[in-house]
């Protein structure tokens, strides 16, 4: 896990490349405390920067940016390739020579041989750029599921890219202005939906896509899209298929030259990772969790019980309102883009870092892949009755307008939005998952951007193209939306930024392309059965006392803290007289936005 950045240009900027690259590298230093490097091409049209967190081949042979022996190809790479040893063996059999034990060199040699097709061979999480000095082209790619971030800004023939937006801004080349689309998307969903960002002109490279830059021209292409099928399969066969895929993914995610720990909340997903780790790994396992003084929210005892069950070396960090408040300044400084999440990962990552751990596994992804959220029941129901109501148009639209305008709660207002649209799964999902209603989001956006207009924004920002045609069921559509929206835009993004704030690599065995492809054809009636039954039955090692307790989810007592000890960080917003900000995540979203914007424009 590292930080990467680069500038490609044919303008006078090339005369200042060293200075610009150094600025960007410093902005990413927290992502890679072990080593740093900068490369400037002979013609000075390309600059790469890298900050390294050493996980594989800890020697100087892993230094980046890395080149082929002849100096033709140069790479700056962030992530981990879990099948790099198999790929390396294949390339060696074909006559390739290697000078390190890194996955970076494998990507470089694979691209040298196969070009853009190399991304289809990579299993892992990645964002990388490869410069070809001979063809004068730059190839930039992001992993299929969007685990690793990659942002870019283009102006004329100049392209800037980096692991974090802060590094692009550190170059001082882009002007700083709020993006109306990004801001509106953030307010509606609680996080900025890709490919938008909160900064006008800066884009997020979408998951499963690559860019190619040549002579100032940029093209983009999608190389992978998730999909679901519905094969005829027995429950026993489905359980065997899932278990085999889970064990395979767990084994691959433990590939490391440094010890690997596990975040353990005490829930089904993180406990599953611990149980699978015990099946695939020998020796000590370190686990980390968060507890609270407030009994209503505290699941620390449950995590400790799971740790005892699987004999792990467990560390718990009890977060109080006071301790949390002391961490807020550092947390706020670590934000790359605001969201309504991230603080939990920030806190538990600190504990793993202080314990000397450099790599951790997380159970993130289990709910999205195995039907753990209420959305899997509620959204299909919304679609069905929404379709029935639309048969009595225009009455349903009139009802929707009334609810959106005068609904007594945020959820009722968002329901009003839904009734005014075509009753699709995507529209129902946005309504159920939403933060502010469309009318509220427009009002807040215009508070920050006085001249913003909203012609067709909902379709522009949340295109239904995320859903492939002819998915087998509404539940499959929800699964895909959870994976490509909430998980990717919020959970994965925040997990990356907040773990890297502590120089910690976070891996997600349940967010694995090979795992997803292996189980994608299992019918949703099995894969998404309520209570994550298929996942549970595939891991019989999970104790019954864990399975028989009601699902609670993992939450911080934010509502109490924001209203009391944290109130000076979360003051009542001036818009509170027009918009209901009583719920913590609404107040949080505006306060975090304000803190972030002050930091960016300082």
C-alpha cells in the first residue's frame, strides 16, 4: 500500500516538474512512510512520485518508481496483487528475468508483454500508472471493484493524477472551486458518487476502468463490470462453492512479508474472517476492536468472546466521548473528501498502528454480497408498490410532490422524491439510502453555490447505467447497487483514507473479484437469503451463540456525543431553520463539509 502521483504535460509546466512532484509527494507521505521516490522522464514531459509502505520484499529492490532494465517502462503502483507469485512463475517460464520479489515488477513485466490486457490477469487491489518512453504513452488503471482510489485532473495537454485529491491540489495547478454535481451527490447520498468529486474539474477514475494518455489526448475504457446470474444449483453445492471461494480469498489476502492482523467488531462478517483465518493460517493472530462506555452501543465484550473462541491476541480500544473528541482534529485533517463515515476506521487503525501492525483484514463487503442490509427486503417492496401506484398517474406524482414538500420526516420527504420518478430499483435505493431529499440538497447546494442550476442532475449524477440489463432479480439489482454505490463510494474510500492516515494497509477478503465471480451465478434466493444464511452455513466454525443473537450493526453513539461533548465541533448550522438537522448524520455531513472546505481553501 502506497501513495502515487504523476504529471503528464507538453507545456511549460515541465520546467518545474521536480518542484511540483515534491509537493505532491509530501502530500502523500502518510501513505508511505518507509521510502520515497521521484522519476522525471528524459524529455521532462512526465513526472512520477511514490511513497512506499513496505509489505512485499522489504529491501531496496522494491523502490518505486520502478523501471524495466532498459529504462523504457516506468511504473508507480499502489496496492497489492495477490496472485503475483503465480504470474511471476508463468513469466519466468517464458524467459523473463526478475530482480526483486515484488508484485510491482510483475505488473511491469506483464504490461511489457500484454499491454492494457494485463489488468485482466491481476487479482487484487490496485491503482497504477505505467509510462512508455518509446511510445510516449501513459497507461493508468484502477482495480475492478474500486478498492484503491485514483483521481485525475486534465487541462489542455496536461494530466495530473494521484491517490488522493489533496496531492493534486498540492501541485497548485488546479483552481479550487466546489463541484455542483459532486456537492449535490454528497448531500443526497452522504458521500460523493464516482466519477464526481467535490472539486470542480477533478474526476475519480471509475472502478474497472483504465486511461491512456498520449500527446495530450486522453481516452478511457471499461475493462470489467460485475454481473449476476442464476444457475440451477442445490443448497449443498452453493455452500461448497462459497466456502471454497472464501478460503481461497482468505489465503490470498494473507500474502505478505509482514504480520497481518484483523479488525474484529464481533459481527458475522469480521468473525467469519477470523474463523477462515484459523483454517488457513498457523501461529498467532492479532485482532483489534473498539468498545464504548455506553452499554447501548458497546459490543466490545462480544468481540473479546469471539477472540477467545478462535484464540487470537486481542486488543480493544475503548472510545469515550472525551477520547473521541481529542482525536477529532487529527481525523478532520485526514479527510480527503467528506462523508458520513470513516471515524470508526480511523480509531481502530490507530490501535493497530500503535501495536506495530502494518496490514489488517476487514470484514467489509459481507453485507453487500450476502444480503445483510434491510435494503434487500425494503427496496424490492418499494419498487413493487411504486409500480402499482404509477398505474394511477398523475395521482402518484401529486402525492409525491406533497410528501416531498411537507413531509414530517426526512424519510417521508425522500419517499416523495421516489414517487415522482419511474419506480426503478435505483430510484428506490437512492430514496431508502438517502441523507437529504432532492429539494433539501438543492437548497443546501445553492447556499454554497449561489448560481447553481439543476436541470437534469438526478439522472446525470446517479445514472441507472450502473445496473446491467436483465439481472435475474430485484435483489440482485440491490446487491449490485450496494457494491457499486454505498460500499465503493463510502466504505472502501473511507477505509483507504483512514487506514492510510496511520500508515496501515487495509485488505478486504470479501471484496475480491475472484470470489465475486465464483459465486455470482448462485441464485439470489440462496445468496441473498435473509440473515446472510449462505455465508453462515458456509462457515460452520462460527459458534451458535454468535449466530443466535439479533443483528445490531456497528455504530458509534454519535447522536449523544454531537449534542453534548462534541457540540463545539458540530454547531447548529444556519440552515437548521429551514431544514431538519436533528439526526446526527445530517448535522455531521454539513459540519464535516464545512471543516473540509476551510482546510482546502486555507
